[in-house]
C-alpha cells in the first residue's frame, strides 16, 4: 500500500463535458487565427492579398447575437488578458487561475476542476463511511465498509499491534538461506502484491485483443524509476586529437555544469534514500549499525535491477513490450527461478500464455539472483515489505514513509488520517463503496441522461467522418466501424463486484487480505475472453479515459 495518487491526466475529460467541447471549437479557432494575424507584423515583400468581396448588410430587423466567454464555457477570471496569446497562450488562458491558486500543503499537485470535485467526493465518501462505521444494523456491504474504515482510523490499535500483522511475511524472509528459499519468499510477497524483483498481471493479448494473458514486467525498485539509480551519463566518444591543438574537443569530453549539478543532486537523493531505508529497517527491529549496512545492500540490489531495466523511452514502443511465450519459454528466460512452484502458489498452474515485457530484464534477474548472498536478499525483501506496508503501521513508520514522499514530490504535509483511510477503503472495496455513493448522488435519470449526451457526440462524430477529405473511403469505413463498436462505461457498472476476503480489526491484516484477493481476482481472468464491461477505476474516482485496447471509454 502506498499513499494514493489520483490519476488526473490532463488528456482526460469527464464524459458529461464532452458536448461543451464542440461549442468551444469556433472560439478556439478564432483565437488561433488572431494569433497568426497579430504575430505577423513587420515588413514584407509579399504582394498584398486580394481584397474580399464586400459583405452584404444584415437584413433589417435581424437580431445580433452577443457571445460572452461564459456563453461558450470559458471562465474569464481564469485568464490573464495582459499576456500576448501569440507569445504564451497557456498563461493567456490559465494565468489568472495560476496566480490566484496555491497548491494545498497536503498535495503534490492541484488540477483545476478535477481536484476540486475529488475533494467534494472525498467528503461525501467520508460521511458514508462514518455512518457505516456507527451503524449497528447495517446491510452486509455497509458493515464491511464500516469495519474496514474503522480499522484504518483506529490509530491506538494500530500502534499496539506494531509489526505483528507482518510476521508471516517477515518470518518467511528470515528463512532465506539459499536460492530455493529465496524464490519461496519472493512468491509469498507476490501473493500480496508486494512486487520484489518483478510483477505479474492479467492484460489483453496484444496480438489477440479478445483474450487475456499474463504479463510479467520489471519492478522491484523503491524509487519511482530506474533513472534515479543510474549515476553515470552515456559514455562520451573518445578523442584522439591533441587537446592542446583542439581544445574544443577536450572540453566536449567533460560533463557540462548542468550535468554536474544534476549528478550531484542525484547522488544526494540516493544518499538520502539510503538513510531512509536504514531508518525504516531500524524501525522494523534491526540495530543501528546493522540497519545501515543492510540499507547499502538494498541499494546495491536495486541498482543492479535498475541497470537491466528498460528506460521510459524504450517502454513507449508497445512492440518492444510484447514477447509471448509459454511456461517453457519463461523457464528458459529465467532458468534459476522455480516457475512451476511460483505459478501454482499464485493459483495459475495451467498458465499457457504469458508475455515477458523485457527479455533483457529477466535475463538480468537470472544473473542477479546468485550475485548476492542470502543475508543481502533478506535485507532487500524486508525493506520491500516495510516500504509497501508502512502506511498501515504505527505513526513512526507513517512519518518516516512520508519523508520519502516529501523528498520525491515536494508535498509539505501528510494528508489527514481520514483522507488516507477513505482512499484505502476505496482501493480495497471500490465498487462496494460506490454503491451507497451512487444511490445518493447518481440516481434518477442521471445515467441515462449522460449516456444520451455521449451517444449524441458519437452520432455527430460519425457524420463528421463523412466530411474528412484526408481520409480515403476505406479508412472512413474502418473509423465508422470502430466508432460503432465502442463501449461506454458511464456512471457505474451494471453488475457490482463481490469482494470475498476477511475483514477484521487489524488494519494491516485487512490490507494484506485485500491485496491477496485482488491478485486472485486479477489472475482469474487469464485465458478468458476480455471483459469490455470491467471497470478499471471506482465510480467515485474523478477521471475519464479512453482505453485503446478495449475500445471503450
């Protein structure tokens, strides 16, 4: 479990606002056209343009329509009209809002409309959960919601439990003495979606969009990306010229001041991260000196994993992330790993098709496994557990975990406990929590009205395709077929997910149970047809997206 990070992609637009976008196009085109005129000043040798024919006067009595910014859905207060839109259109359009808005101290970012609505929903979810917590005769769904939320809010009980809920995992890690027991410990962590070394999930087959297969991907780092660990820049070309005769070449071989500053900043962040790992291990029971030595081992293993991981740029090409194999192919990729025992433990012993997103990464894992001693692997796996579960533990763990969050994001203050518990409940029981939320806030004809808006936009788009001269007839036909096949997930699912895991008074134990169930639910899709009606976010989540593989929105 980690601090919730809401998906607030600027590219996504709530479905209910789709109609308004069509109205704004003429104004946007007018603004752009105005930029071209205003930015085109200066002398020119081009001949003057031909004067257009005079426009006939309006018929007598015809009314003149006055349009304001508000009429076309724009907020004048959000704009900064003192800025030249041709020079800085973003500041022209949003400068007023930026000047008047501060990022709240408990947030790393703040997005207009998305963040505001998220906070409104968050308060409503809190009210629903607090009522469920207090109810004595609530229906089963609300009882489970109330129990889960109450366990998260009970800080006194959490402090009293310490790391006791983690003991089964930590005990398994302490039993690591060879490669077999190491793989057994990694498997145990994966059963609770604590992704040491790599991760696994069910996704659409890139080559057959109707079928779900397994995907194994690079993972296992405590920092957000492999680039945090890579200190050395790309090797510079060697110069054979005499530096005295060609000083420019000699200078080119040295890193720039900007590169040196970036390198120094990265080194400091890694040092701070290592110190953080040591403090977390110390909270977990290690003595000071041993914790510091163990933190160094953690960094060594994570750096080794980072060095064989693909960069973000390399991962932009879907073709490079698709390498479908069978069980024999997985065993060939990482022969040192006991895959039959692994897949059996995860409940997928008959797994036939799986895609390895990076052959180079898994080949690297195969080489890394014997490189480090069992004691070093114990430190790494212990850190993985504490890092993943810190938000579910006592205040000392929570505060230390937030220090890393602050270091990476600049967020000044941790969110209030109730906000974190609302998010945790939504993560574990999203569609259960959505049921009372939908009943209270999305009743009546709201869903059918939203669906009618979306279908109206789709119908308009269908007509628009006929006017596109840059498409040939075959392409237009394919576009229309794709539009006709598109699915729309609006408001809430037609069938609610049933959560089948034990919820008690131990918050950390509840989270582990929820994660174990989520993994089983995910992997249960393997080998089955793609469910295009499956929701990938809970209904109260403020977001909207188009899924290109499933062709749904």
